[in-house]
C-alpha cells in the first residue's frame, strides 16, 4: 500500500505503484532494437547520446540502416528539452525522404528524338 502524505494544492501524487510493474520492465524493451531495424523504409533515431546504443543498433548505424541524430544538450525527454532542434531534424528528414508527398514522377523521353551526346570541349589529347 502507498502511504499518502498531505500535499498542498498543485502537488503531484503518484497514483501507480511503479515498483509493482518491475516484473514487466524487461519485456517492454526486449527485441525493440531488432524490430526497429526491420521496419521497412527510412528511419531516424534521435538520442541525447550514444551511450545507450545496444549492439544491434550500433551495428545498424554503422551499416547505414537508419539516420542517427544526437542532441547532446537534451536530457531524457529529447523532444521536450530540445524541441526546436528536434522539430527541425524531423522536418528535414521528412522532406529528404518525401514522406507524405506524392511519388516523384520522372518524365520519359519523347519518342522519335535522337539522344543528345556530350560534346568534348577544350584540349583533347590523342595518344
């Protein structure tokens, strides 16, 4: 049972016994890195530091499987501690990979036109 102390107005009170959830903690993160790496498409991982990267994430980052963004001035809540920087990185990532935009259409060459070959300009040395 939790002991409740008398608190003044505007004071936070724990309503959940966090210690009782300890048996489930391991399952919350077990296999999470591998699941992240298996997600198809572009990925970005935003962290305050690399000290918590496990082996799968370290290898995946070295292999270029995701973009790693470090915000070393942030604490635990990166998106709150460095909100403007986090938003800028997310915006740049979304623009770079055209997330939410229509597919890029590459026009096909017009039929009947001869291809234009490059012209050599400048001195040309014949052996």
